[in-house]
C-alpha cells in the first residue's frame, strides 16, 4: 500500500505533508502504514494535486527524450514514394523538357568532337576485344560500346582525329551519343526528388530541375560521347539515395531497419559503386557519404537511452555492408567484365607486366628452358619501366662516342636477341681455345651463369657487343651516368669495356635455385660494368627521333634498384632441348590482374602533368573564367561554357552559407542559444550537408598537378545547385516570423523570375552547345570576358550566309583538331618552278635583272594572303586573333606568271614557260636575315648516321604503334587552325605558304598514343 501511495502522490505534495506533520508520525506511517491516517493524508494530497497541476514534470520528461534521442527536430517523412500526385506530374514534366533540350539536333556535329577521339576509340576496341589502357574505370566506356554494338557498330571506325566524318562510313554515332544524353536527362528528376527529400517546396524542386536542364556546360557534355555526363548522373543518383536514407534515419528509432531504410541505404552503396566505376572522381562522393555516415554513427553512439551497444553495432555493420562491401564488389565486377571482353592484344598491353600480357590471346609464351648457360641466346627485359627489351639496331649515336645505339624497345624483335659469352673462350679437346660465337654449343657440360659470373653480351644481328665507357649519354648528361653502346665488328674479339658482372638480387628472385644461378624469368639480376662499376640502367626518358623515340639505356652509378633490375625472358641453346626443365610466366589471378591495373592507372594518371591548350586550374572554375574549345567547322563552333547565372549564383549561395556558419560559430562560442531554434539547426545542417559535398568534389583538385579542365567541376556544381535551391527555399518558404511560410506567393515569384533569367541566358549561349549557326555580332555581344576564348570570327556576319551546302572551314581560333597536314600549293596555269628552301635562305640579296623579251612586261607585285589548312581565306580580324597563339614554319614554292604591257596574264604554252625566260628575280623574303625561320642557326643540325634510313624505316612503324597512355584530354586537341600566306609576285613570283601550328600541342589523340586523363 505504501508503494501504491507513493505512485499516486508526486513529490511536491509529500513535501507539503511533511511540512504540516511532525517527523515521528511520518516515520510511523512509512513503517507501519496505518490505514486511517493514510486515507486522510491521501485526501489531503489529492486536494493539493488538484491545486498543483503536473504538466511541468511531464514537460521535463518529454524534453529529456528529445535531447537523448537521435531523432532530428523539425524533420518530416519526405519519402519520395509518398509524394502527392501533382509532384509526380511535375517530375514527368521536367523529364520531358530535359529530353527535348538534350536530344535536340544531337546529330550535330556530324564528325568527331574533342574527346570522342578517346571514348569512341575505346568503344571500337571493346567491340574488337583489343586490350587498351585508360586512366578511368570501365563502366561508362563499356555502356557506350554496348549502345554502339546494339546500333550495329562494327568497330572499324577508329575515331582517330577530331573532325573525322561520321556519315560516310556509316557510324551510328547518334545512338552512341544517346547514352550520355539519357544520363543528362536523368539529372532533372534526380534533382527534383533530392530537393523534395530534404523538405523543399515543389516550386523550389522545379527550380532545381530547371537549373540542371538549362545549364549550358552540362548540356554540351551530355550531347557527346564523353564520360562526364554519366559521371554526374551517377553522382546525382547517389546524392538522391543518400538524401532519402538520411531522411529516414533522422525520423528516429521507429524507422531504423525498416524496408525503406534498407532500400535507400543499399541504393546508396550501389550508387557509390557506379560512380567510382565511371571515374575515380567517384572517390570524392564516397568521401562525402563516408563523412556524413561517421556523423550519424557518432550521434547514435551518444544516444544511450534508445541505442544499446548491440543496436549500435547493428547500425555499424549495416553501413559497412551497404557502403563498403557493395561498392567494392560492384567496382571489381566491372573490371571482371572488362577483362573478359578485352582478351586480344592491343596497343595498351605494353603498359602491363609480362605475366599480365601472357593472359591475352596469342601473347602467351611457349615454355622455355629454365637454366641459362654460357652460349644461350636470350632476350633480356627490364623489370621496372613496363618491361622493355634490351635492344640494339644499326643506328649510331649522333653525339658522344657515335657508336651503335642501345635502347629499350617494347616489342619482340630479332634485335632483342643477345648471346651470352664467357670472359674467356672455351677450350676444346686439344686444349686450344674454341673461337667463334658458337664455341659454347658443343661443350660436354653446360656452364651455368652463377651469382658473380663475368660475361659479355654479343648482339648477333650486328656483330657487336654490349659496351660502356666514361662518356656521357646523349640525353641524360649527368656525371653519374655513362653511355652504353654496341661496339665491335664481325670477328672482333672485344675489349675490356665489354665485361659485365652478374649480381643476383635474391629478394626479387623466386625459388632457391634462382637465387644461386640465373634462371629464365625467375631470377632478377643486375649487370655491373667491371671497368667502371656502373650498373646497366634504364628510366622513362625517350631518345629523339634519330633513335625512333625508344627508351634510353645508360650505365648508372647509384641508380635506383628497380630501374637497374633485369631478367631473362627468352632462352635458347642447342644443349637445352627436350628433357630439360622448362618454365613460363605464372598466370596471375583476377585479383593480381585487378591490382596491377589499378597501380598502372594511378601511375599514368599522376603522370599527366603536361600543359594543355584548354586546361585550367581549380581557382578559376567557380567564377567561370574560361571554357574549352571542342570543335569548329562550317562556320560553327562547339565550346564548353557554363551558364554564368547558375555558376555565379551557386558560388554566391555557398559564400552566404559560409558567412552564416562563421557567424553561428562565433555566437555559439558566446553562449547564444541560436541552435535551440529548429529552423536555424535545419538551415545549418541541411545546407551544410551539400556544401560539404561541393567542397569534397572541389578542393581535392588543388592537390593535383595533372591536367585539369573545366568539366572536372561539374560534380561540385551539382552539389552547389542543391545548396542554392535550399538557400532560396529557406529564404522564401521556411523562415518563421516574416510570413513566407503562410504565403507561398513569394516562393513562386522568386522561382519563376530565376527560371526566366536562367532560360534567357541559356538561349544566348545555346549556339555554342548545339554547334548551330550564329553571327559575329551576337557572339561578341555575349562574350563578357576576353578569357572566354571562343572565336567570334568563326561565324558569319548574318544568318543569310548559312546554307545547306557550305564549304567546310576550321575555326580561325585555336580550335582543337589533330595535327593538320601541310597544305599543298595551289596549282597555277603554268607549271610551278620550285625554289629549294635552302637556296632561298642562302641568297639574302636581289639578283640582277636579265634583259626583257620584246612585248613582255614583267611587273613586280607582292600580295600576302592568310588561309587556314583547308585553303580558306582569313580576313584581317581573324589573322589578328591568331597573333600570339601560333608559330610559323615557312615553305617556299615558285610560280611563273607572264603579263603583257596592259597587265593581262598570258596563257602558258604547252610544256610551260621556258626556264630561261627573262625576268626580274623577286627579293628573298628575309633579305636582312632577321627572321629566325629563314636563317640557319649557328650550331649545325645533327646529321643522321649513314645507315639511319635502313634501320629507321624498319622500326619507326612499330614504334608509332607503341602503347602510350590513353589519358583523358591528353593533348586531345592537337594541332589547331593552320594559317598560310600566299605571296603572289608577278615577276617570277614566289607563292609563300605559312603554316601555323600551336606551339605546345602534340598529337596524342592518334592511335600511337592510344587516346586519356585527365584524372582522377
């Protein structure tokens, strides 16, 4: 009864009772609980309870639950599957609008644009099954190839150069462009649903969808065979899934582990896997989700009232499975499909190890004898720099010793074969030395090559031996580097500089026997030059064209160990026939191939440090300082530039939140109670979530030294648009006390006004995205900054000049194209009389004038015309725009034209004008010798060796197909507009043609480079 009484009587009445009653009766009451006093006291207590209502204790109890529970205050259930029907109609509307905007005239341009060189080429390789190496994961590239294959693409079109026509070979490029376009369309519904999931009004969600629809940069990327549109779409999908999961999580324990909770958590993990499988930029998305997940787990850990440690561990493991296991599994599965498709050798297998290459069709090597003995014919491979072969050919160094070149060559070739000779000739039965390179073939017992053995390497094709001496190499002229050459002649016994000592590196060798004597493949060793102590060495330094751009080999003192390691791959000897132990490369597992490819991708991506004509740095992206020139033809242009209203507004919104956060932190430090207000907390957390996403997708680029481009900002821009819409939604619909909650007209007016402004600006720059006709005046009117370097001179003065049958021209600015071929001289009526360039350079004076023939008047007239590489005439404005962007190379040709006294040109007779026709020789174009292009330098050019052509022709073709990194934007915009000047002089006039090529660009978009990036 006493417990029952305490349960009915709160503490304040008991205290009052104690004040009226003496202590002994109270004690007696508690100990004995006599009924009459208790009843009397109960009536008294009930009266006091009626006078003192008890909402305060309940309020305190309720307040404690809100503080200790991880349920967020002010959060509603915004499940996107439970939206009103009108919202789904809005989703359908923005999707249809996005489809119209993205697909409109998607067939334009009808030729290869910018990095379609790379990703279209990859699609061709997927269809053919040819292995290639790229710095990006394979998912989006495989999907592009799949759409092309479904549309009937056979992979024969190589996408080799920008501007290459699609129509004539019948490439289904429209179908292949549809995949990125569909990804671009999906941005609109993803943005709409994401904003609804975070509690924004429908009008605000519509605004967000409209912003991604009318963003010019996103539109440009979505209409071409590029990876950025799939990347942003995957990022948007992941942001949607995680936003929905966060909403379910913040509703508290009652939603934990529900069906919707699991659904969005698993979809988040799937989105992370998809994003990372398109580009490594997806790692930034993983960082964003991971950071917010850690915050969630930290809050859960502090809720000791609702979350036990067992329940917390359950939350933890659910996130580990969904956000770690699922993405990694999906990512690796994409590479498994990648390996399954690319089973044939290609121009990228040279990046991989010999073990990896052996898994490709026809690249596997036959079993070879395990033991290497004196007299073995071997090929020796370098361990570190992608396994090139020690190689020599009948080409001499143009400097230094001028002896035969030693290089590292990536392909199998007869010039890779070396015969291993002992330092002394073997003795025959009669005790006399056996001479000749086959002296070791008939020895009764094989002579193994052990650790410390001294030998010579004889190059059988050229009858020279590997040689080194104290002479600096032609490229790496450091004191610690010596030249390595091939020295000798047929029958020459060699000299002391031919000796090398074998040093087996035991920790790199496999097997006990391989650590004692040289065995094929298994033993890794160094070759130490006996006379100088240097070690045979190679590194990633290319020799010039006189060595077919092969890799340099030197003899280094103190070189790094990996660059000094070698091993024997091919091994042949007459004594090593059937019955001997043989070895081969160990077949790598999937995980071995996967990990090796990841390392090669990382190293190649980090190596993309060369400058590019259209690269930019991160600090210029938020203010839209510069775009990227994609394509120019038919007096139209495709130039990647964002919608300035959207870009600058997102940057401003992020700055507003940063200022708010700074003030909030200062007020919090001063013990202000701002965070007691639900709206204040939601503004801070909700917008901060997506500002964090913007920051994690933006600031890491400051740490990268590789090539970067404006399109790397697109994932960050997407998060910035979400933050912008949230700021507008809070300002126009959610801030209490100013009437915006009750009256939606402010939100509607703001959204409509912003959409109208955005759409208007979008239409101004739309011709640059669609590659459609434009006029110079309209172009110049919207070109706000000189750093926006799209060329307005590309366009006609009026739309009337655009016809259906236009002669193709190239943009007069530095339009990204592959290296243009030199423009041939125009054919004139009389045959052209060519003047050798060297002769023209050597004659700085005007020659004398022979007597003129009767009735022939030879007038001297000079006219300069500037043309692009297609022969199209450039006006002075276009020429001026090219100043500072090009360098000139001059080519001289002559053309004889004869005029009468009236100035009328006379028709040339059959066979042309006679060579001895009297004429006045035109002046040399650089009489004073001030033009560096027409004056020979003080130093003589390097003269190729006598046998240069014989060997160069045989290896140059293979060298051009040598694997190089297929990197994103790796000089994808090669040579730019070519400008030529036609100098017409009426008295034996010379037509001077000047070609202009951009100074910093090299054609890596050719097959030679296996067209990369950018990039993480």
